C-alpha cells in the first residue's frame, strides 16, 4: 500500500512538472525586468512518503509582493498544494518569460493583480 501511495505522489509531482513544461512550450512571452526586487535563490524540500527531495528555484524577483510571499508561492507550486482554478497556487497565472536564468532552469513569470513573481524553475 505504501509503495502504491509513493508512486501516486511521484506521479502527481511528475504531472505538475509536465504541466509547467507544457505551459512554457506553448506560451512564449517576454517581460521587462525594471521595477523588480531580487530575492535569494531558494531550495525547497518536497516530502514524498518520508523522503525529502530538494528542488531549487533561482533568479527569483518580485514586484508588488515580498520575497517571503514568493518563497511560499514557489513551495506550494512545487509541492502541488492549494492549487486554484488558474492551475497555480494563490490565484496566480503563470507563463513562460524571457529573462536570464542559469542553464537547466525554466524562466517563469507568475502574476495576479498588483503582484508579479518571476523565477527560474528547475527542469529545463
């Protein structure tokens, strides 16, 4: 039973990553970087059936919100928790963007009225 639950959780995580990859592939866009405040890179540990897997977001910047709020959003995104009708946590809408991120990271811009979070998500 535990093995089945672990595979199910891994499947959910893989589906979330695939969804983000699909959004990145289908929605090209660009965002100017003016007005953004930089935040430190964040490593989030996702707990799947007692095993913690580290996932890192880099090149995090915010506009109209705090770095702490961005970290919470990124944590919820990676863990697949509290997903709203938009497909992302906290009613944000996300799309691919064009800004500099380290190789192997997907540049993502998430917005909702008055707030913007952009980060390089692990995976590309």
